[in-house]
C-alpha cells in the first residue's frame, strides 16, 4: 500500500460519514485513480494482481510495454492534465510499477521510453493503439473499457 500512497499522493483529510475522499481537483489523485481503474481489470484478465505481473513474455514484450505508455498518455489526455515531460514520465513509471512492481517497473519503463524514442516500430504502434483505446474510453463517457494491455498480452494488437 505504501506505493499506492506515493502514486495517489496524500489523501485530503476531509471526512464525511467517517470516510476519506480523494481530491478530484488534484491531478495526481485523478491520474492515480484512473491508472488503477484502467490496469486492475486488464491485469485481472491476464490472471494477475497489481504489481505482480511477471517479467516474462509476453508481458514484458514490446507490445505490452508500449501499451502501458499509451495508457499513461491517454489518461493524461482524458483527465485534462498537461503533458509535460515530468507528468508523462511520472505516469509511465507509475503504470509500469503498478503492473510489474516498483523494483522492476522503473527500469523497464525507462528502457521502453528509450526504445520508443529510438523509433522501435512495435513499441510505437502499441503506444498509438493504447492511446486511442484509452482516449476512446473517456470519449464514451466510461461506457467502454480499456483493453490494450490485455489485448497486447494475447497478441491481438
């Protein structure tokens, strides 16, 4: 849980009926919650809990790793958060850490960003596909659900 606290930030101390609420005006809270909402079901379909996806194919392959970057960027767009280098890197690192664990995810996220910047076609195609998938969820008003990581793991993209 300590990693989730880092991602979600310090939750406001407002209480109503003895329950704490996240702050919807805080971009970090919104992005963290969106990452959880997008990743948890997809990882579950793959048979894993958050932070427990093994560093093995197909999960550590270029399509799955690219999908995590695309999901991250799509969430920033969907949440209306400025896509600064810091926001992008923070969100990408968080997505990889929530998927693989903090210890594995940080290095894997950096490797994948480097591959994307170097023009790796497989990584970049997955980024674009997952970005569109995630933005589509926001455009649908939540009537659809993201599936890009799961589909990448099943070799469907």
